[in-house]
C-alpha cells in the first residue's frame, strides 16, 4: 500500500485466544478478528510458533484491506507470557522480524491501564485465572510485578490458586490437624471424591488433566469467607494482602508524583466473582499500604483490546488519546 500510513493495529494476545483490531487514526473501527492463541507458551516450538501464529492471524486481518505490517502507522501488542526480560526481548524480536515498524509490546496487564484509565497511566491488577500487576506512570515508564504464576513473586490469587487453596483447607482439616471448615464436604463433592481418602488423588488428577472445577471451588472459598468461616477468611485475606502488596510495590516503583493513581481491576475474579469479599479486602489492604496516596479503583468494563488500540494511537499522536478520540474507540468496541 502506498501513501501515508493511516491505520493502527491493536492486539490482545491471551493464552487461549487473540483479538486483533484495525482502526484508522480518527478512532474508527475498520475491522477485527478473534482467533486462537499466539502465546509462545502454548506452542511446542515456542517463539517460532508465536511468530507463525502472529504472521498468519494478523496477516488474515490486514490482508482483507490490502495491508502489510509495514503499512501501519503503529501497532501495540499486549501478550500473555511476556513476563520476564528474556521473554520480552524474544517477542520484541519476533514482531520486528514480521515487519512492524513503530510498535509497543508488553505483558497484557498493561492493556488494562490504557483501556481503563483516562490518562493512560496507572496500575492494572489482574485477577483472573492467574494474577499479575502492571503499572505505567505519567512519564511512560512501565513496571510489572509478578505474573509468572508462582509464590516466588507473590502471585497468590487468581481462580486457579484460590481453587487449590479451597482443596488445601479441606485437606488440612482432614489430615493436617487444620481448623474445621465448611469447605471440606463440598470440596470433596466438587473434585469427585467418594471420601476423605480420595481427596488428594482426585484433586491431583483433575489438576493434571486441567479439569479441576476452579470457578466452583474459588466461589466456595469466597462464600465461606463471607459467611465467617475462619479458615476460609484467613486464606482470602492472605490473597488480598498479596495482591495489595504487588499494587503498592508498583506504585512505589514508579513515579506518580503527588496526584491520585488510577487502579484498574481486571480479570474474572475481580470483576465477576461473588461475593466480592476478596476485592473489598484487597482495596482495604492497598489503602493501608499506601496511606499517603489517593487510589481510585476502577473495574475494567472495556475490552482489554481497546487498550491496545488506544496505545497504538498514542504512539502515532505522541500523547494519550483525547477524550473525544478515546470515547470514539471505546464506543466502536462495544
């Protein structure tokens, strides 16, 4: 395609699906594509598989309009599995080799900030299947805390973790002189155990086959905590504290000056889980850790991919999207 580049591409690449959105520079939606994962962690050949998927998937959308990566004014990629510097370097290389010129690429947690914070700066706390925290300060500096799925970095929430905690509390009561908990009988039922002696076996089998009923177990834990079950409440409070520590660490590791900080809450556990006791405890803990900072919590209602589009437009215009442009993009995503 000849002439001045007049399109941007926003990419939200998750572990199960990828959303591609093509917009013009005035914030009008041109086309979109939802397809399979492009995460290197989901391919046997790793980054080569990610490169192949990105080439085929983005190529399908761009090809509809006679475009190639080099024809774009800018692109932004929020990618699951971009967690540590070596991964980010490899994915940056992959995108450059595909022909993209001006682009930004980082963990998908950063998309929540661009989508949910009007200024394009702030913190995004993701609490979905897993957990991760990302921050962007007004100067554009970025910091990611956690996101590797390990207690090593405080990733002690997310539906999968909470489900394991529910099973653990039941196991503790049965075999490790743990406190009595209302979780035990329903946890046995949910994992398909005929009795206490089958709990660990059935839970391990379900984890290995990825069939553990994570949503049901996590909900069980939250409901027990909200009803005053001491063991469940202690577990939920621990997760709230860990997520709050990651948020506070992100705020302190960046420079937000003396102004308020938008904290965007994304992921099914934050946005959809009921009862919302974990979210309430997290906000309480975060405010206690940052008593001098005004935290403005926002539930992410926009699709994260809108953050990728807004980020790409920011690259083109050299500043965060205006209120009018932002509203146009968000409306086009609905």
